[in-house]
DNA sequence: TTGAAAGCGGTACCAT
DNA sequence: ATGGTACCGCTTTCAA
C-alpha cells in the first residue's frame, strides 16, 4: 500500500521491448506507421508493467495552448457573475497546463447566443462552456462544435438533445424535493403554495414536482393549494403573494422556486404580524441576506454557481487530457442555507482551490 | 482578458538580463553563489515581465518523490475510513506529481499515536496528516516534525498549540449554531436538550455553545433544559434519553452533538407515539439512514470526512510546491442532510475529482 | 560568481 | 516500419 516504487516510463517499455521510445509512442497512441505485431507486443508489455502516462510531462510538450471558450449571460448578475468567476478561476488554476479563457457574454439567457456561437465557430478553440437559453435553436450549433471535435459542457441550464459532453447543474427535481422536505418540517399548518417563474420552464416544473412529492410524503395532511407564476416580474410576484394571503388566510408556507423572491419577501415582511408563513427560496444574493437574517426567509436553496463554472472547466480538462468521459449529468448538491451558514456562500462561496 | 500570450519563462528572463538560465534560477530561489547586483537585476526583470514559475515543469525535474504520511484511527470506521479514503484518493490524483501515500493506523483516537509518530520521525517523509487525539502529549512530537521541515496538517481534530501548518475541520461552534437554528425552526415547543460525548472535549463544548446561542436567538422563548453526557456509551445514551423523556414530558427537541446517536434514535423510535421530539444529529453512517427515512432523525449535520482528508493533502501539496501558506484554520461547511439529499453524502460523498 | 549541459517523461519530426 | 533527437520549462551538477 505504501508504494513509492518509480512509475514505469516509456523508456522502460522501450528497453523491455527492445525498440525506441518513438515506436512506443506510436504503439501507445495508435498512430500509423507501426507493425501491428510490435504494437501488440508493446501494448502487452505496457499493460504488464502497469504503465500509465505522466500527464505532467505530456502537457509540457504541448505546443499550442488549450483555449476554453465560455458564453454566459450578464443579467442575473448575482448568479452568472459567479459562474463566470468560477470558470475563470478554474482556468487560472490550470495556467501551468497552458489553458486560457476566452469569455463572451450575452445580455441575458437566450439573448443572442446564436450570434456569439456563430462567431466562436470561426475561432480556434478547444472547448466550450455555455448556459444554453434556447435549446431548440442551439442544439444544431452545439452539435457543430462537437463535430469539430470541440467538447461542449452546459452549465446550470441544459441542452439534453444536443451532443454536449455533459451538463453541470443542480438537479431541479431534487432541489424541489429538498425544499418540500424542509418546508414540511418547518411549517405549522398543512397548506402551502409554490411560486415559479413559469411552468413552461422545464426546470421550474421539475422543482414543482419534486417539491410536491416530497412535501406530501413528509406532511401527513399537507396540501399544495396553489402554483403561481410570477414571470420574473416583481409587481406580479407581489400581487400574486397578496392574493395568496387573501385567498388562503391559513397559508403556512411558500416555496419560491425561482430566484425572484424579493417581492415575496417584501409583502410577507409587511404582513408579518398577521400570518405565520414559512418561506423557502432559491439561490442567494444581496437583497436576500437581510430577509434571511430577519427570519422572513427560513432557508434558501443555494445552487453554487461558482462551483458550477469551476467544475465545467475541470471536466473539460480531464476529458481533453486523459479522455475521461463524464456521465451525462454532473449534478451538484443543493445546499440548505440559513443564517448560521450564510458566510460560506455569500457574497460568494470561493471553493478553496485544489492544486 | 482573453490572453493567450505565452507565459514568460526563465529563458526570457535570462536573455533579457544577458545571463544564463542557471543564474536566473539562483536569483529566483535565493540560492547562494550569485552577485547581489545581478540577483537584484534579475528579480526586477522577472517582476517586470510578470514571471511566474511553471509548476508542471519544476515538478517534473524533482528526482525524489514526495511522501505524504498519514496517521488515522481505525475505530469509528464510518468516519475515519472516509477521511483515509479522501486522503488516498487526493494523493492518487497527484500521482503524476510524484506524490505517494504512507498510511499508518492507530486503533482509535488517542490510542498509541505517540508510538506511530516516533516511528515516523525516523522515516523520510515530506508531509504529515493526522487526527491528534491527545494534544498535550502530541504537541512536542508534532513540533519535532515541523522543525525537521515536515509540515503537519491536523484533520477533524486539532492541536492548536502546536506548530501544525493548519487544521482542516468543521468549525464546531458553527456546527452547533446551524443545529440550533435548524432545531429552533422545526421544533413545536420551547424546551430542548443537548447530548454530547463529554463536556471535557473542546469540540463538544463548542457545539453546545454554538447551539445554545443560536437556538435561544432564534426561538423567542426557547430553553435548553439539559446538557447530558453519554461518554460514547450506548447504554448510557439510552438511559440518558429515557431520563430526559421522563423528566421533561414536554421536551420538544434533542441535539446530539456527538456521533453516537443510534441509542437515542432507538429510544425515541419506541416512545414515538407519546412524544413529538425533533432530533438533530451529527455525522452520517449506515444505522442512521433508516432513522432519517423514518423521520426519527429530522436532519443530521454532515462533516464531510472524505473531503477533510482530501483537502489536507491538497493544502500540503500547495504548500510544498508553491510555498502557499494556508490560514491557521481551514473550515469546511457543515451540511444539513435530510432524506432528499442523503444520496449525495451516503454511503460516502465522493467529491468529483478535480484534475 | 557564472555558464553549460544533462535530465525529468513525454511529443513530434526528421532521418533511415 | 523504426530509430534518433530536439524540445517543453525547470532543477541540478559540473566546469570554468
């Protein structure tokens, strides 16, 4: 177990096989210009002595840098800025391996992504990270990159029908479940409501499903009395909230499955004296901190945007440098954030850089 | 921002300064045998062109492997096996950098650590990771390693008076706070109790403090009616629990700040019909899973032992390869684990390996 | 004090 | 089809 025996190198293989290191390289990398016999012999030897290539050395000899391109939205700063930051810092940590960032922005999710991707298709990049807004339009574009041998990883949103390598995100269904379980435990009455951005959005629908299932499973006589859409508009969110309060005077909890929860908080903070409504929200940004501390928000489910960007880079790096194929989804854990662990995640959870 | 300009190398510095790369190396590493004038000149140039050494290349030239030694307990398998696993896999991921593990075990925390460390002092190791049991006895030993220029990182427990580089752990006070806040939100009555292993243990005492403060702050008329010690003995834990139930028929919650919570669960599961007691526990292992699913345990605070081992390795690696000094404490986030996010952490949370 | 050169473990390209 | 060798960026040793 405590082995520090020297790792075998191509030289070892070469001398064992009685050939040059050039030939060994040919055999190992399936290059042409080598006798199938010798290749087989070399591969057998390599296998036998447990050869594994030294990535450090092989990277050192790479002449062209690896360029990792990214396309992220600007709007919803609190979220995508963190994704971008994670992306950049992950690359920064890989600088010794000659990895460089090439970052593009679109105004908001789904706005002009095609243009940027078209432009990127001309550039000489080695990998692509993006948050696809319009899947149906983007799928063919994504596939074009893949066909050019440029792996693509989606972040936070997905384009599952495309040939992207993997998707880094928090499983929305699980996220909903966690919210449902938590609210079921906190709530003092059986009736709760859900607010989403839009039920058209797959992510939001899945959160609703996960929440509903978990809440009903955990709460003996629980009931989800309403699912309302705020279409990411503050006034509508406020209006919806007031309506909920009026319509269900005994409402015991609300789960806001989209990031736009501030309007809800405002309404609840004002009406606070009359109702005892437990609020579970999604994501984390500045305006929420006070509401968390004041107890208007009981807990929020954090999706770790910084880490999403970070992980995307590392998945791609591993794929490019050692052909390691990731599973089709790379799910991060949703995190229950309350007052006492807020500091870990706000203003921004800096993953301690590994290596 | 999108720079892929080639990073400057010592060669660049050399030609700019009109010296050989050997001299540049001497200047950069403060080696002897160089004119202070030239050194200064070289350092200025390096600074000006923003030189940063390529760790990949420098590691490649290292002839001797780095040996990372570890001493972990065997008992409390569910916890220390994960720490060990994290330690090993982190090193595995660094194998291209010629890092090798040297793992020793002691039977349980504080049992015979001195012997093992004495033995290790003779060996040619480059770094040491351990879970110090008896601090007072271990401090001088730890310092001996440090004085031999072998950095030491403590994991999960600490030896703060020693010269260890840093300690990787979950801040027990924060852990307690999180428990307190959570229980305050879940509980249906004001009176709760705490069970620890022993109040002699700093870690447990801090959890008690953190819990108490947070619970009282969050719960308007909350009251911590008892703090009992189970001395990590099942019978005692069971006995204590029964006593609590008898003495405080209105008990609304229990926080078990030590890992030994199964006995408590058993008692509560039996008495379940009479009392509505919310239970928050610590750590996660097999026997707890059922109790979580049945709702006997409301939530448990996971301390991510796997990641603790992993992080220790990477902190040491960074320290050794780039002199990066970590802060005196490396706190990991305590994680709220309930049914719906259990899968991420059990049987064992495998951090997706980065790079 | 300084320079030159070998070598780490691969890759790439030339020559044979 | 195969061998030889320069080179990536740095460390280390040996000469000068």
